[in-house]
């Protein structure tokens, strides 16, 4: 039967791979999150061959000073569009 239940997959990365991703992040002038999201997007594209899709992630929204001391659970789910039309480079 088809379900919409999610799952969790745990994996460990070698120190060499971790260093390479950090280097990619630094060289590209982006955050580690952005570099990992890019790698995940390329992986999804490679296996699905879909050139346009979105990846969902959560954002806590606590950067605003007026929310800093507020008690509660503030999480928004945001969709990040991925577009692999035209064979973009990793930096793009």
C-alpha cells in the first residue's frame, strides 16, 4: 500500500568528504547549509532526472529581536526551488 509516511536515514561522512564540502562552501562563498542543499539537489536530480523541483526545509525565524525572548515553537516550512535546466554549475 502507498503511504505518505516519512522516514529517517542516518549516514556518516568521512573526514575527507566533510573537509571537501566545507572547502566547496568556502570557495563558493556560501554557507555549509547551502552547499549541502546544492549537493542534495544534484543527487535528487541525478536519480529522478527531473530538472525542476522543490526541496522543503524548516526555518525557525528567531533572527528578529522582538522574538528573541518569546517562548514557543516558531517554525515555518519553506520550499526552495531547484532548477537544473541548462546544466548549471555547482556555483550557480
